[in-house]
């Protein structure tokens, strides 16, 4: 023991600084893993299944907007229309489709009386087209609670609507759910895409569980119809390409009115990602509206990114210094912290991933964690360029 103390006493100020700051960022990352990323999984472990008789479940209207997506509608609508729920309707708004969407909807309506479909004309405002479609669907809804998904999504279970209905019985106005990606093996960077989607969902579910909601996904979320009209619909975000889900929830959610569903039966699955370019398009639309979020979430996760890069750089510096100066205590300390951080990260992410059906991850998580912020920045730049081009074209034609 005396030998170790005398050895440590010989550390230079620089070596003490490296060790102390490395420990600081290690503890920061440990807090993120244990108190942010672990929350959805822990929430599901603690959740007690609610038994609610059919007669007391609220009526729910499922709303879907669709444009030139007839094949996906034909494939996915039965999973929604055949849900095990006593009082629901499905409203599909056709956004001026030129494919077989109208034929598919008429055939489905003949078989399923709970399906109602309407349309907005093809010449509708391109930027606000989806907002107009959803507004029309919400106005047409007969029920007080609205559940949203997309034509390219399907529920993972016939109990999907029931999970939201049971949660609404707890008195909340907004319920946020998880959306999984079912991606063909041929798609490049498959594992990274699954990782990115998992992290994205964990973040907003975790913050909602902590009573600090900041967004939701239109592929799987619900809210009270009254809340939509109370906030004057999408008027605050008109003129923005997208945002009818994440940005709208960012504006209207708070610690009192928002909750989550995390059960396996509450998940929806997206199977339209058939290439890396398709995923980039979906991802970029979210990253564009993300720049307009209010609240502390962007700062919170921005600081996490800073901590990740700082920890890695300090780890490298500590290893190099330890080797060059033969300071094996600093070297061992750095390797120990790095190993613990990686093992905790893998454990936390895989527990969430196993529950939500996103596969398993190993040491590649280290690379994914470092690449994701850079990739997000690239996609954000791509989204900004695309939206500037769209606005330029619109101004030209005006």
C-alpha cells in the first residue's frame, strides 16, 4: 500500500489532470446510461398490467394520411382494422394519390365497416399537405382520443389500440409509443440504422417518463382530440415542412399531460426502409424539425455528445501518456474506466433492444456512438439544403 501511495505521489500535474478529468466524464456517461437510457426498460419492468373491462375503455379514432402508398396500405390496413378493441374507427386521408390508393380504400371499406376514408386534392399546398390531411382526419373523428400511425406501419399486436386505451384511462392527454424498423438484410449499414432508431426512441420515451417530454413520432402516438383544437391545431407550425408529430408534441406536451406505452403489444413496425437513401430521407425530415425544438432536451443530449468525445480523447491521451512515461497506474486506470463504460453501455442498450425487438449489439456500439452525432450533422445539412431548394422553387412559381 505504501508503495502505491509513494508511486501515485510521483504523478505529474498533467497526469493528475488527465486522470481526474477522465473520471469526471466517465461519471457523466455513467449517469446518462443509468438515469436516461435505462429508463424505458426499467419502466417496463416496473409496469403493472392494467385490467380494464371493455365497457369502460374510451373510443379511439386511428388516423392515417397516405399519398401514393397503395401497396403498403393494402398490406398494413388489415392489421389495424382487425384490432381487438371494442370501440374504434380508422380514418384514412388520401393526399391526392395517383396510384391505386382509392381502389384499395374502397375495397377495404366494403369489408370493414369501421373504415372511413376521405381525401384532399392533389393540388393542395405541398409544404402543409400532411397537416391539412391530419386536420381533416381529426375533424372527421367521432371519438375523443386520436391514435396516429402511417400507411407504411403496422401494429406488432392485435392489442395495440387496447394498450393506448388502457393508458388513456389513467387520465393523461398524450401517449407516446415506440416504433421499430423492420429492415431487409440487403440494406447497407443495417445494424447502424437499427441502433440509430433505437437510440432515437429511447431518448424521447425516457424524457417523457421523467416528466420532461419533448417530442413523439407520428408512427405511434396518440392524444386527446380536444387538445388539438385547444392549441389551434397546427397553426403554430404552418409553413414548416414536417413537424406535425414531433414539433407539435414539443409545443403542447408537459409534465402533467404526457405518458408513454412501452409494452411489446404497443409497438408499431415500419417496413418501408428498403435502402439507405430511404432511411436518410425519413431521418432528415426529423432532423430538420429537430432544430426548432424548445426546452432542455437538445442541450441535454448535446452535452452527452460532448462528453462522449471528451472521454475518448482523454482515454487516448491517458493511454499514450501512461505508456510513454511508464505510468502503469494511469494506464490501468484509463483501461478500467473505458472497459466499465463500454460494458455498462452494451448492457443497458441491449436490455432495451431485446425488449423492443431491435437486435443485439456488441463492441460496435463504441463506433456507433461516435459516428451517430457526425451522421446526424451530415443529414441535417442535407435536410437544410433540400428544404431551401423546395422553398426556392415555391417562390419561383409564385
